[in-house]
C-alpha cells in the first residue's frame, strides 16, 4: 500500500474542473478540521480570506477559469477528530463532496494516537463509501513549546504526523504534508515564526504553504 499517486488520484476531479459549460457541473470541496482551516489567526480573530481554504479556492479558480467550484469549510475551532467524526455525516457528507480534506493533527494530541486514529478511519471510510476523494493533512507547526525538537510536545506532534502519513498510505488516499512543508521552509533558512500569527495558528504565509501543497494534487497533465 502507498500514498495515492499525485498525478492520477484526482484526475477525474481535474477533468470535471476543466469541463466547460454546458458540459460542466459544480465541484464541491469540503475542508474539515479544527481552528486552522476554520481561519483562526490571533484568537479570537478569524481571518477567513487569508486561510488556506479561501486561498485554495482562489488558486483553483486561476487554474480552472471555467469551473464552478464550492470550497466549503466545516471546520470548528478547538475541535479534535473524535468530535469531527461524530458530525461528519451531517456536516460534511451532506454537501456531496467530490474532495474532502481532513486537518486535525494539532488538536489530536489531546485525544491521543489511538482515539485519533479511530476517528480518522471513520471519516476516511465514510468519504470513500460516498466516492469522495480524500486528502489527509499533517499538522502545521506551533510555537507553544513545539518548536523544540527535543521536547515532548514536538515528539507528540511528529507522531501524529507519522500516523496521518501511515493512514494515507493504508487507504491509498492523498497526503498534504504540511508538517514537512514547514520543515522544508526552516531547512532552507526560514524561521518557523515567519509562518505563525499565534502560538498555534499560521499566518497568511503559513496558510499559503498549505494551499500550495493541496494544489499539487490538482495538476493539469
């Protein structure tokens, strides 16, 4: 088993996005998760239009100018994946999504690996049963003790990132590795705090990195 092939996994969705009237239809992308996709910056500020779902919507429209696209945000600040799984049918699948993104890694440290894994499996399997494509997001970084690689907070976040990667490979769905993208930024000489607006929320630059990683799955071949 392996993570889905980025060149092929969303090919049917990309073809829908390339279709022109009268042969097109609305494409629904649902962004599910916690405060990051919900658009929280410096709490309690919610900066919707600088968060990655809105940036993704803009990027998709630039790439697919003839497409009708809904990017629907069902994220909730402070939520972990167990609660997100409970409301998944009512709040996510009701939109008949073509693509679902799931982003709970930051908050799932509270639930722990076992409970989080069960919740992610419920959401992945429910999506696949409805023929929706799935993109799993590893967590963005935070500055509440997490930027210390020797610290337990960092190790916990890294373990959740690894678990999300493993689930993507097991279910052969898409992976958006935000955690690795932030690491690449720092390895190239950037400072992690360049990407943060709050201790555990990205700023626009941080959200742009995530949107870029999602857009890699929507390539025109």
